[in-house]
């Protein structure tokens, strides 16, 4: 699981997101110069790249490759909460 914080988020401060990550034993990334609606922010590409990099390094990448190789009709959901 990935918990993604934004240092300019005025709704949920990075410290709160970090505590959430710790509670769920999740990875944590804090995006610099980014607001709460990070996919609408002018730095959206950095956020998307961070998620993509995390996915490539995570166990989910291995699972996706395995599913593709076995042609299974399964999927992994990405949940983004605003």
C-alpha cells in the first residue's frame, strides 16, 4: 500500500498522512510543491511518476506480470481518496 502526501495540502498535513501510512504499514511518499488535489496540481506529472515508480518497484508489478503471463482476468485496483 502507498500513502501519498502533499506538502502544500491544507486539508491533510503530511504528518497526518505519514501516521496513516504507519498505521497501515504502508509506504509513504511526500510530494514537494504539491497541493491536496495532486492530479489537478501543476506538478501532477511528478505525482504520477512517483506512483508509477512505486508500482514498478512494488510486489504489485510482479503480480501484474504474473497475471499477464497466465492470461488471468484479474485486476489490481488503485484507490485514490481526495
